């Protein structure tokens, strides 16, 4: 299947990964892979930059997504994570809690949200659709700064990103990071990145890293998956879309 045909399938078959419900106990089985063999491996570490990746507890822990600390008091995630899938309404800031460096029953730091700032000023309810998937980014301003080193962002107008990696929490390992360490950008289309990074439910809002000077840099936010026939691909929103929001987001935003 060529890329042009594939993108036409993507436009028709985009499926967004919603925040998942969890029973509370961590599961260590890798879960069902999205693309053939599951290339995700467990990351039993809290060293940078993984210490800045956290579990986003929503609605008192009934649901969760992934997020990345981009400043001591700012978390980048997917906007659809901030919509309660049961009511189709936005969560209140008091219902959103970021836990940095979660590793089984330990973590580095945590804080509730002070305010929620979606890329699109008037947030859509429910999961993004074909028309607004590039708006599927939000910044959470925390109630206090965390004692955790934020990740570094990639240059806003990077060319070919080369090797990518995607670490995040997921339904199969809800309290331990999993990472596909060597995945690739397949195509770009209207702000959307089509990648072959293995991902899973609960990984929405998790980071996609590129490597500049051999150092991981945050270059995209994982948003969803697409299915084209028997093929499955992941969808990410690159830094060119949300760099300004990440820099300027404040709770005083009009």
C-alpha cells in the first residue's frame, strides 16, 4: 500500500486512543501489540528524561493518560485526555492529578492541576475527529512546581527527525513506563505525523522523542491510532503545532 493510498485510509479510519479505566493493580504482561511484534519494553527507571514522564490520573483515578513535564509547573498531554469519557464534559482542574516518575508503587513528585489549557481555546468535547485532530494538545498548569527536571523540546522546525522513541504508560502496564525505542516517522500530512511507534490505550498524551546530538528531545505528542486494512499506525502531533502553546500557556490566558 503506497503512502497516498494509506493517507486516504487514515482520513477515513482515524481512531483516537481514549483514556482507559484501570482496576488499580499493575499488570506486567506486555499486552496485545499494535503492529505485528510488540517492540515496547518496560522501563524500570526514573532517570532523566523518563523522570519527567508521568501518569495523569483523571476523575479520582478512574481513568488515566500519560503526560510530560515541560516546565516545573507545566505538563503537556493530549487534549482529549481532559474530557470525561462518561459524561463527555471537560474534567475540572481538581479532578486532574499528575504523578511524575511513577514506577510501580513509588514516584518522584506529584501535584494537582491549577488550570487546563487546550490548544483550541474552546475545547471540543469527546475524542478528536478528522477535522480537529491537530488540536489534540493541551497544557496543564500545576498547582505548584515539581522537583523534577523537565524534558527538553526539539527545535520547532526540525527536518527529518530520524530515529524516534515513544515511552508512556498503558493499560497493560499502568504503573510502569513502556517504550518503543526505535520507531520511525512514515509520513507527514496537514500537521499529522503517521508513525510506526507501537503504542496502546492509556498512552495518549505521552511523548515522542527525537534524538539531537544523541540526546532525546520532545518532538511530538502521541494522540491516537489509525487502521488501514490490516495495518495499524500511530498518530502524533508534532512540535510545530504546539510549540507556542508550550511556551506561553498561563492560567491568565484570555
